[in-house]
């Protein structure tokens, strides 16, 4: 199972580190994605890290967010910097079996954690 945490309230320009914990060692065999969903909007892709460590980002977060993982610790992180009000959303982590680097569609992912809320005030 997946557990996302680390959300909170932050001022514009601030940072948060989101964490995604797995109940067993799995992150070296699957891709992990972060998605977010703002009220009234569809869930959108944020970032993904492949089983081999390759990363890919949405254009809206490129250069501000960094995805990383510690497979031995069963953890994936999303470092979010220079947050803006438009980053406000519930952030979800999810896993997908496969070896690719570019899984950007939510329905490709098989296993989802509960979300963690990020609120950025202006």
C-alpha cells in the first residue's frame, strides 16, 4: 500500500517535500508517479520516476519540482520549490508496473495512495 504525506500550508515561493511510502520494497520494480488534483479540475500529471531512476516532469513544474527515490527505504519524494498558488491541489502518488520513463496518464497507474493536500497562499 502507498501512503503520501508532507502536504501543508505554505506561502508563495515556499517549499515542501512530499513523501510516498510503500508498505514493502517495490520502488525498484515499478514506476512511481505524482499527480495532483485541484478542486473542480481533472487529475493531472506532475512527475514520474522509472524503476531505473529516469525522471520526467510536467512542463508546469519543470525546474521547480524534483522527484527522487530511496528504494531500500521504500520511499519516493517530491521536492517542491518556488510554490505558487496554482500548485494548490491534493497530491497523489501511484505505481505502475513497467520499465518505461514516460508514464504520464493517470489511468496507466494501477495502485494509488491517498492524497496529501498542498495549499499555497499568495
